[in-house]
């Protein structure tokens, strides 16, 4: 299946069996619709931490910061839309708690049918998958039009947290500290930290650190780029500082993390 085509994945496939790929704050190039079918946990979405459970539809536009922790028992399916899709998708992150059995069955049926089409790989598969994607996007639009899914008004702390999360997605690889972002947002570091803590349960520094850590782990796992070049790309002053950063947050050196990822790929 082409990566510029619509795909259906399980949550475990999306994370490649590595919890950090979902639980660390990060953003992706694709648009995601995550349909949770079992488990309870927390999601960081739109600059806020929210509870998430069974039959929740999590809409994550491309390049928007999010994190999901459903625990080991969590199960769900993910519709991955390519960033350049022409389908009408929300431009803002949304969490929809679906209570209507008919709506639940409709989305589940569409995703299951698209999954079977993807597995079969018949001629014109991409065209068929695009058609399922269009039907799924229509389902989303219909749900967003319901009064029960009207977006909640965000307080000042949530709005500031959302703006900061947008900046993290755009500038995480730049040599900017949390204090630099606070200055650009016109607030003090203390005020920004207080707002992020209230909205997400994490400090402003924690959110920035998680995004940098996620990128570092991805590059170590999926490329052969030397650790010192990764360090430079992510704004670290030296390879030694980068190594200390990784050891502090993962209890492993960049070399050890890369080897562990390679073993995981070999075992798959």
C-alpha cells in the first residue's frame, strides 16, 4: 500500500509495538482518525488533556501536537489520510464521544470494509480506498454537525496551551527554549508553565522535551544518520549533551536505542 494513499492500521501498528510512539507528545505528517474500541486513558489534543474511552473518535489533523495513552489493554483502529488529501477534513483537533449505536456501527462497518479492501489488494485498490475515505470523511462531517459535538469554549489557559503546542510542532528542532517560546507568545515562562499544567497536566518544558525526544527516537530507529548529526539537527550544543539527554529520559544511550530498534525490526 502506497504511503500517499489512505491506509487502515491498528493502534499497535501505528506505534510499531513501541508505546513511546503514541505516548510522547508529537505530530505527524498525515491526518488521523483514531477509533477506540476498547480501553480507557488520556489524550493530549488541541493543547488540552482529555479522558478517552470506548467508542471515541479522535481527529488529529496533520502537524498538530498530540499524544495518546490507552494502556496495554487499549484497542483501536486508525484511518490514516495522506497530508495532501482532497477530502474535507477538520482543521482542528477534535474528540467525539459517540453514544448513538447507529453511528458507532456505521463507522465500524466502513473501517472494516476498507480494511478488507486493503488486505485484498485487488486492481483499483487505491481508487476503492479513496472512496471509503470519502465516506468516512462524510461520517465525520455529519457528526461534527450535531449539537452534541459542538466544541466547548476554551478558557485562557487552554488557548495559550494550544498556541504553545502549535509552536512546538513548528519549531521543536530549532534551538529555542521554553522561555524563548514564552517570549514569542507575549507571556512569562511562569505563566506559560502554569497554563500548560492546568490544560495538559504537564509543564511547558515537559511538552517541548517530549517532542524533541520523540523526534530523536524516531531518527535513531528509522535512519542511519549519526547521533552527532541528529544532535545538531535538534539544536543540541554537542553530541555529549545529546547523549546525556537521551540517557536521562530513556536510561539508554543513542547507540543502545538504535540497536534495540534494529532488533525489534528483525524480530517482526
